[in-house]
């Protein structure tokens, strides 16, 4: 059971540290799906309440080159939102300019020993990032500590927590209580909510889908900015139309990929099964291959006790930042349900451990949860990565 008092005290310490910094600018680096976009919106709202001029950069992964360039500029607050928990040492080592850094995340992590790097991940307080807290919930509770008036955006944390399976619990239940108390949401069916604000009437599930599509499928077409704007100002007709068009494009690619896999099967090693989409998802962020893996793990022909791995090529361009040195392979790993049980029992290794290690051995990096993780490495390292991952999966 998590320690709520300890978590709240760390939120308050972070707020005091931001206020004492005297900085007037902030930059928020955030992930490219619903939880990341909702988290970014909440963090932006909180920072602006503190009088900080705030810039946003959306990332599929936390590239060291981006971290080095952002942290190399002194005199600002830097927030890693739905990112950063798996790279605390990198954030500390790159902070040569001595900026104040916040990590608002729920992925597997470790404590920070640096008082300038405030890791607000509730896993450090005994909460489960896989069951009890989304990044949007962490960002919401930070925003609420900045100004209780920001409770009117509680629905954004509910949207972000859609990615957490099962019954609402832990910190996510606090958000649910706030949203219901101020009547920003209303129960709709057994498991969903209708979000009703001045500019929005939409189901939570639909809002999460729209943000996922804008952030990942629309990554190179200003989709993340559109999604954050919708979070703050409402999901208007134009936003929904944009998301529908992007989703149509992804469905076409998913259909082709599914047909190819049903026809030729997944490639097999001893402990893993895998496919490589290569350039099929061109123009979309690497997040889409993870979403396809999540869908694929329930389909016929997928071995229920092998790790499911998907790969795709990603360009070096990062909107709002620049170009990485070279194109990369994005890799995502998912565990089918029977394998999840084995991982939870400790009889099979966690994906958040073996996938990042295999990425590192292939010249890249990774992070994630025990049953869902992702990473990147240079194009050409595919076989190297697969062999290392298969070996570690058998350990």
C-alpha cells in the first residue's frame, strides 16, 4: 500500500523548489500518447499558474541528444512528463547547467540522489505505476498542489489513466473522486465516463483514443500540439475530424500488417516472437508499433508464453527540436496474458529489465513496465538486439 503522506510531502518539496528557483521559463518534454498529452496539458497549466512561460516538446523516446541540448541551457525549469523515470542517472549527469528538473511519471524507476532532480514517481512511495497511477494523475496532483482551482481539469487525469487496466485504484481513485465531486464527469455505462465541461461533451474512452491518434499517428503533423490544445480548450469538431482522418490511415496499415502476419506468421526464436514493420508506418511515431503489438497479443497464432516484439523504422526528425544523428529502429515488447502471469510470479523476467538491456547492447536504450516496454537502437542492429533479448528472456 502506498504512502500518501510521503508522496504529498515530495510534491510540496518540488513546488517549493520551483518557486525558490526564481526562474521565469519552463520546458516540458512529454510522451506522444493520451497519458503523455494529458500530462503535458496539466503540467503546462500548473507552470503557467506559477508565472512560467512554458514550451512543449513531444518525444517518442527520451533521446540522450535531446536531454543534453535541453539541459545545457541554464536558468529554467525542465519537466519530463510520462518520460524520464527509467533514465534518472542520465538526467542527473546531463544537468551541467544546474537547472531544476521535475520527473512526473509512473514507469519503473529508481530514486534520485540529486536535489535538483526531483523524481515524483509514486512508485517510490509504494504505489504501483502499472495499477494505481498514470502520469496524468501525477501531473494532476502536482497541479492541484500549485492551485486547487486546477481541480476543474481532473478529467484530464482520468483520460490519461485509461491506459491503466482493471479497476480504478490508488492515486487514480483520488482523481476519480475529484472529477465526480465537481461534476466534471458523469458515469456512462459500467466502465466509462462522460466528460462535460464548458467546451466539451465526450466519453473518456473517445477522448483517450483521439489523443492517442493525434500524438502518435499525427506526430509529424502537429498532432501533439493539437491534442494538448484540446485538453485545455475542449475537443471541438475540427479536432475530432483530424483524429478520424489520421486513424483511417493507421487502420489501413494495421490491416496490411495483420494480413501479412496471418499469411506468413511471426518470426520465431526460442523465447520471443517478432515482426518488423520497417517503413509501413512511415510518417507516424514509433508509438504505433506498440499499439499494434497490444492488439496483436490477443490474436490467433500468437504464442501465449513468448514475448511479443514489434519493430519499425523511425526518422531522425523531432518536431520542435531538430534531427538526431541517424535513423533508428523503434522496438516495442508486450506480454500475452499467460506470460504476464509468469512475469508477475517471478518465473519469467520483466520486459522493463531485459528489453532495455538488449537495446543497450545493440547501441540504443529503452524503458517501460514489466509487461510492456520499448526502446530504440540504430538501424542495422536488429539481429544483434533479437539474439540478446532471446538469451536474456531464457535466463
